[in-house]
C-alpha cells in the first residue's frame, strides 16, 4: 500500500512538473527535454536505460507476480 502511494506521488510530481514547464514557456526543462539532454552522450543513454529497466522490473514484480500461492 505504501509503495503504491509513493508511485502515485512520483507520477503526480512528474505530471505537475511537466504542466509547470509547459505553462512557463520553456523557462524550465521539461522531462522530455531533460531526457534528450542526458541522452546526447553514451553514458547518459546507458544510465537512462538502466533506470528504465530498474523501474520496469520493480513495477512488473510488484503488480504481476502473486505474493501467495493458492
């Protein structure tokens, strides 16, 4: 339950940040522009891929693998 609340909080913060960036007319870096800036070099691409894999595996194991067997 706490993990779900934290995930929803992170998603809410990201959505809020994106809205602020869109309304401020490029005064702040949006999430997409930040990702593009990081992915210019190879180490940044590797880091983004590792973060994507880490989050994907944890979300998959949290919501798809049953905790108890019948």
